[in-house]
C-alpha cells in the first residue's frame, strides 16, 4: 500500500514536472534545507524545519504575517471584527479559494467555514474523531498557547463567516492565528481519508490552499512541490519548488556554490565573510526575533537582591562575547525583547560594562567571597551558538569582581527540566525565539508569575511588571499596549532578573539569480513570490 | 553442515533477545526524556506530560514496557516514531536500501584495492612499496571521516567540479522508487543519463566510507600473507619450481584469505557506524543519520527498532562469513 501510494505520488510528480519541463521556461527553485520535516501536518509539530516544508509552502491561515514583518494581515479571512468586550472574533472568509488538486484528492468545493472549524476543533476537542488520528498525535502549539482554555467555541455563522468565542480577553489572539499550527486543512479531504481508512495520510500527503502543492517526499532526501496554478494570492514566478535536504552547513554552501541549489539557510558563521565576497552569491541578513540571557534565581540569596543582580550584569563584557561567541553575527541585548519587535523601548540604556563599579556595588550589598554556578546549555541555539564558551567568558568576567564560578551542564532535556526548578541554584544560560511577534510571547511567557517553575527561569514574580503585562494582554488598542510594554521593560531593567546577553543576526545566502526573497523575522522560510533568473 | 547451521541459528535467539534488552535499556539509561526535548524552551506542563506518557505507554514500570515491547516485536511491530508518527519498520525499509547501496560500493572498493595492496606489500616486504602502502594504510585508518569527506567535496566538487556535492541523484531526475536502490531504479526508469548521475553521486561517499575498511583489509591481508608465505607448503611449492604468481595466487592467497574474510565480515559493523558520518556529509538518506537523530531526540522506538534491525543484519552477515570459511578452506568444513 505504502509502495503503491509512494509510486502514485512519484508518478504524479514526474508527470507534473514533465509538464512543467515541456513548457518554454519551466523554472525550478532549489532550496537546500537543513533537515527533514517530521511530517506535513504543521499543527502536530513545533520545529521550524517542519513548518518550512509544510505550513509555509502548502498552507494558509485565516490571517498571515505580512512578509518581512510581524504585522498581521488578511489571509484566508478577508477581514475581521472584534467585539467591544474583546471576547468575540468574527472572520469574513475569502471566497473562491481552491484547495490543491492532486493525484490523491480532487476538491469538489471551495474553502469555507467547515474547513476552519475542522482545522481547530480537531486540535482542541478531545472527543473529536481527528484528535488522535495518528499514533502519538499531540497538538503542541495549540496546547502551548493555552488555546484549549481560551477558545470557548468556534461558531459557523454561515459558509463564509466564522466566529471565535473566547473565555477571556486575549490581545495576542490574532497573532496566534497567524502561527503555523493554525494552518487551515481541508475538511473534505479529511472526510475522504476517513472513508478510505487512511487518516494518517493527512500528515503524509497534505492538501492546502497555499502557493505550492505537494508532489512527493523521499525521506531525508528531497521534497518536491509544484506551483499552485489556482492560488488566490496569484501565480508563482517559479513552476517547481524543491527542498534538497542537506544537514551539514559546509556542504550546503558547497552545493550553493556549485549551483546545485539556489538558497540555503543557516550558514556557518565562519563562512559568512567568504560568501560576501563570492561574485555569484548574495547574502541577506536580519536581526533574529530572539534573545539569549543569563537568568539568576531571584528567589535565592544573594540573587534575591536586585542590586547584586545588577552588579553582576555590569561585570559581563558583552563585546567580548559578541566577538568570541557570535563572531560578529550578534547584537548586544538591552531589553528582554528584540529591537525588531514592536514596543521595544529604545529609551532604556544598557548597564555599562564596569568591573570596578560592579565590585563596589557587590561590596555595598554585603556580598563577599561569592561562589555560584553558571549553567551552560549543551546545544547550539540561534540565540546562543556556543553556551560553553559564553559561560567561560562570564566565568572570567565574574572572577574579576571576586565571584567564583563553577560551570555546570546537563543533557539538553535534563537541562531544560532542571533549570525550571524553583530551588535551582545559580544562574542559567538560555534564550527564546519568538513564536508570533507579540511582546506577550516574550514578557509573559518568560517573566510572568504564571511561568515561575516553568519557562520563567529567573523564578521572578514582580507585582508591578505582572500588572503591566496582564493589562496589556486584555487591551486591544496597540498604542496603549505599546505603552504598557515599554513601561514593563523599564521595570525589568531596573530589577534585572536576567543579564540580557544578545540577539543573534540571521543570515541567508543565495544565488544572485534569486530575486523576491523576503526574510521572515520569525525565522521561517517561505518561497511565495520568489523568482529565479534563467 | 545442516546441524552446524541449526546450532548457529539456535545461538542467534539468545543473542537477539540480548540485543533487544540492550537496545531497550541503552536509550532509557540516557538522561533526558523525549517529551522534555520535544517541548524545548517552552517546557511542558506536568499534567500534560503525564497524559502523553500514558498515551505512549511510558508510564508503566520498565520491565512491563520491555515485555510489551518484546510481545510486539514477535508480532512484527517495532513501534511508531515519536517525531514522524510513522511505523519504525516502514521508515527503516525506506532508508535501508540507500545505506546498503553505499556500503556495498564501499566494501567493493575496499576489497578490490585493499587485498591487492596487501599482497603487494607482503610480497615486497620491507621495500619502499611496502612502507608506502602500510604508511598510507595507517593514515587511512586514522582519517577523521568528516574532515576527509569535506576535503574531497571541496576538491572534486567545488574546485574541479568532477562530481556532484551531495545527494543520490541529480534533482532533474524524478522517477518512482521501485527497489530503493538508486543504481537499479535509475536503470529501470529508462531516463537518459539517470544511471550515470547515480554513479557520479556514489563516487565520493563510497570512497570516504571505504577509506577505513580499505586500510584495515590491506593491513590484514599483508600480515596474513606474510604468515602463509613462511609456511612449509609454500616453500615446497617454490622448491617444485612453480611460478611466483601461482604460488601467491593459488597456494598462499587462498589460505591467507580466511582471516581477511573475517575482517571483511567485521567491517560490516564498521561500515554501518561510518555511514552515520558519511550519510550526514553527503546528505545520503540512509539509516545512519536517521538513528543518530533519533538518539538525540530520544525517539525510543526508532532507536530500539533501528538497533535491533542492524544487529540482526550484522548477525546474519557473521553467519554467512562462518559458512564461507568452509567454502574457502576445506580444513574447517563443519561436520
């Protein structure tokens, strides 16, 4: 069965590509992706690699992030209204949107409210027949963004109108709906699979409304897509899109140079200078929507004293870290949110590097002969390419102000678990990459009182900060929210639960033949509207 | 012979059970659990984690989990991957041909070059040739695979542009996977140039993967040959006035091959281990990379199933090697 379906998909792909190839100017864009997708039903997963291959290429959402920004714009919903109490979001759906016609599915109707309801209810309702359609199915983001308790019900007003009723006000709701897990899948296709007894295919042979339709996937090797000829957003400049899965960064670069692919993500920092001088290549760069930090345990002495935390922050030489750890692909962090995010408070000045003043402040706070642990992550993350090295630099910095540091590390899963513990000792190196471009996704998730013992590694619960962030969650006016978040950042900087270390810069090398690529501040890779010269 | 086979097969059962236990405990002994890793920085609520653990059967005592697992194995069910949500066996079968294709090419290269080099070094013992061959073999044996692979890519694909950088076939070709072996499938596809493209894609990864086995085989052949060349029957053959090529080819080599065959058999394990790096460098969609990724994700069933299948294959290869002994040398025919 599997062989037969793979064969069918492959044959379809071959025919599609053959059709495209017979055209006068069939264009194929090849993307050297960094890894294999776990599946093609984006709602089941959390990794960016999977989203690139599934939601970004194949699907749309009710609302989308405007390319290159975190601004929410209409997607499959043409417009929307929010009730005065902020509890009802009514979406007017776009008409005439077609789901992909593939070898395994021919839609008989256009996209409508049933698809929206199906896409969300399967994630939220435990008794839904698609809630556990594949073994081990779990809706990580839907649960992670607290949507099961937030969404009271989703009502079909008519075929082209859907109403989300919430249990409480939640200003980031729209941004949540633009996230990958909120991709709209076809209810009609799901019915077809259900009848055929092949539900798991929803995750293997996807059908969406997006710019590219799925053609075939050869595990760990190649994913093929064809441009969606009926795409509501307009015809794509290329005919085919291919993901050539290439896990090693050096090999990706060689493939790019040899013309075996046109775009690659995540170059090795050491290669960036050479890429910039290559006459056949161009490189785009953007500040990543992330932050790397060192979180003190604010419930334990002497780190329960803001003065001590502040003094230690002043002992850290961030320039040295940017040079040695980020190799130039980073920017010193002042606030807990990145500068590209709205409401970033530009008025706040970072604590200057001043070991002498730091030493004095520690003395004033009565701290003598302090020994502490600094936790170094065992893995490389976008916000921290080398935590061990960073910890060593911090160790040296702290020694200069008379603080002895022991560096500790654990296996990654263990690290995440142990560092969350309320009674954890010392300071933890960690970071965060934004999910939806909303400041709430940083400030409440990482520093809110509810997150103590979880993702709030500083175990910091400050009444003033909490009140501001909670208020910003229920106010829908963006200008007012901005003010509240700006104020929250002032409180944060004053209280210093973290040493904010850096925001990384993300690079995207590509062939000079490629045009129209827009970097996504949220980190994903979308090829909608990308062209390649002959 | 039949009784010997039966005895060997009988021995395989406890070995196989041992492997299931080792594979099962190994991945669980590693700190960190799959759900924490899956959740990443976001973390996972304890109640949600407990629910998922229950769903996956990970909340049972370890011995009960093992018995459930063992029961499923005998029904041909190796479990489902946490990450892809696909059956482990399906994934393995999809990826395994790529690994086999690469390993077979590598071992062919290693044998075809390693044995003649070993013979040459033995015959010219102490000469410049011997020293060069053995010196090169030592370098080959200690070669860091990742660096070596990248070096070859930069030279042959980057600078000289003789071979493609990575992958199994040019992206131009897209045909049904009938056998999973690209060399065969490309021939079956009938597409012009496809076979040649598949061959060109195989060259560098095969050379890289063959490097260590080649060195080992060359050294083993040399020492086995030296031993045999000192035997009485070789001296007798010489005294009879047989031409050197007959002495080496007929009398010495046949006897020297016995330990070499053992070495080649043992290299299968090395090839599968080496495949992990080679597959990563050359974006080769095989089981090596699949297993490593699964270990770092703590994808229990993939690691257990993958190790079990690989161990099964290695055991089978060793059995075949044992049988081959008898064929090569009648003195150890199994009675």
